[in-house]
C-alpha cells in the first residue's frame, strides 16, 4: 500500500484545450447540413463580441464624420451622443441575444421533456399490461332499466295470521 500512488481526480479541460474543443465542436455543427445539432448557443459569446465590436465601429465612424463636419459637433458627439448610442446598442444586442438563447433553451428543454414523456409512456403501458382490469364504471346501470332492480322483499308474516297457513 505504501507503493501505491494516490490517484488525483482528473480536472476538467481548461485553457486552450477546452477552447480548441469548443471551436472544433462549433465547426462540426456548422458543416452539419441536416441541422441535427444546435450550435447557436455555443456560438453566442463570439456573436455577442462581434456585434458589440460592430456597434463600437459604427459609433467610431459616426464620430469621425461628426469631427469632419465641425470640431464643436465632433466634441458634442464624442462626449454626449457616442456613449449613449453605444450603451443603447450594447443593451439592444444583449437583449436580442438573450431572447434568441431563451428560445433555443426552450427547444432543448422541450426535446428533453418529450424524451422523458416517451420513457414514462412505455413504463406506464408496461405497468398497465401487468395489472388486472378493474371496470368499476361498468358495474352500475341506470335506474328504471329493470335489469338491476333488487328482488322484492319477502312477504312479512302478520302477527295475527296463523303461521300454518
């Protein structure tokens, strides 16, 4: 026992290996022409970064145009308008991405629930086949049909009557 080395748990892949595995998985999803896998949720961080960078690039271009118009207009745009439009663009991108990701998460959860429901259906059908049929709802019939009326009560002997008769 002294010669045995203690086995440490293998840590999850981190760093470049994990990033490489994610990129490979995304590219495999992109070349899947039958669309069997959803890669949008894995690509969301990259899409978000590109959209925020695009919003920054558009604001930077508009700032340059404002400075070409005049120095005063350029300063007003740089100090007032640019921060507001950039923050508004980032908020819009974020909300849009979260809505899209929520839709995809709903899709994934629905597929998972359908799989579980199919499993439960198979289990309940197997249980139902093994159980005897109890048909308590067919035992009663409507009153007045004449089929299930109770038999008439036996005649009651009158105390004044002779039992020998």
